[in-house]
C-alpha cells in the first residue's frame, strides 16, 4: 500500500514537471532567458503530456485537470503546433504566394532520381501560384520556369551560384540584397507592381543548424556539443532577424515575408518576426503543418508571414518528395481596396 502511494505521488510530480517544462518550452511566460533545445522538443513534450492526461482520465483522477488548465492557459501556443481545420475564404481579389526551399534542385542527388528539377517545375506549373519564393536556388540546376516572365535571383555570396530567387507573373521592381554579416545565408526584397498597387516581397533564408548524425543528446560526448551549437546558431538567427527588422521598418508598403527560418514557431526569432506579422498557417492552416522532412517528427520551420494589413484567405502545405523541405502556399486578399 505504501509503495503504491509513493508511485502515485511520483506520477503526480512527473505530470506537473512535464507540464511546466512544456510551458517553458512554448515560452508562455515570455521569460528573458530560453533553452534552445526545449523549443525543438515541444511536440515531444505535448505528446508525453497527452499520455499522462489519458492515464489520469482513465483513472478518473484529479491530476487530469492540470492538463486541462495548462491547455487552456497555453491555447494560443498550441495553435502554432496544430490546426484542426483551415477553412478557405473566397475573395474577389486574391494573390497566391508559394515558399519553397528546393535544396539546390537535388544538386548532389540526395533524392535518388535525376528528374527533380523538372518535377519541381511541373509541380509549380500545376499549382500555379502568382509568386514563388525559392531558397537554396541553384542557377546551374534550375529549370527555366517559362510561365513566369519576371524572375529575380540574389546569390548568398557575391558572384555565387546559389541563393534566393523570386518568380512572378507581375512586374518586379526595386530588387535589393539583404545581407547577413559573416554568414553564408541571406535574402532579398523586391516590389511587385500590379496597376497602381505595390506589394513588398521579402525572401529570407536564416542561419542553418547544420546538424550531423553525431549531434545527439543521447551521449555525454556530444550532448554538450549540440547544446553549444544550437545556442550559437539561435543567437545568430536572432541577430539576423534584427538586421531584417531594421531594414523592414523603413518600408511603408504592405508586405509578405517568405522564409526558411531554420527554427520553430516557439523560438525567439519567430516571436520577433510575428510582432508585426501574421502566421498564415495559424490563421488558415490544417494539421501539424510540417515543412521539414525529419522522420516521425512534425518540424515547421518554413513560414509565410504577411503584414497585419493583409487578410490571409487560404494556406496549404504540400507533402511532396522534391526536397528536404515541403513547399507552402498562402493566399492573401490583395490589392487592398
């Protein structure tokens, strides 16, 4: 009897501990400090706490209420992880924009086929977005994309062959480079012109994690290494976000940011970017919205973030095997009346 009581109390303590850990990982308290690895583990913590919840519900015991209270308290944070049903809104004026990290069009044969560039072109042609923002766009491997008469490319490095690219069915003007100091990543901005209306488009690729198979938390030898690496990369990402924010504050036009953030919706970088922008997935997405092909794990690291004066009417994630990322597409109500 005494042993059962100890186990019972231990399970209550574990339930409370992991619920608090989840709140900390989701940054519900907006703490001045953060633990980078925790932001990547939010799905694991949510699933673990769901199992605890089901256990207590099965027992018809009061600790189940702790999960309910935490869920209600952090409901807005849960929305960044999972959306039940993203209903499309129909508008007379709609602009569709797609963001896609194409991993250099399979330049090093990561996917065992030679047809990836043509398959990507066929996919883009089928979905037919008005604008496409590519990250890791390789000039030498890229198809022609003839259905897009207006095309801009900015290399990550001066005279480089890989960078960001924007394709458009409408005229583009005022294309500029956005430079991230001491980084092999970067981005661009351009203005889309439709009649008398102008829309600023940003296409950014933030610092990559560059993890390898040895980067694991399961061994003491590498756990410290990965924590240090993540902290350094996340700090650099925040610095790059600050560079972008400084540039974007000069802009008075409605705008859309397409980005491979290389971080989740619980990161400090995401919070900074969404201070003045909406997350298209949160407003119109469905399911986990996974954008990175990490086995058995719903990682959403690619985003389409319109300025708050643009209404998001639809959002889609495409689970196609064309890169290590999945393409995403949003529709916004533009031009604004």
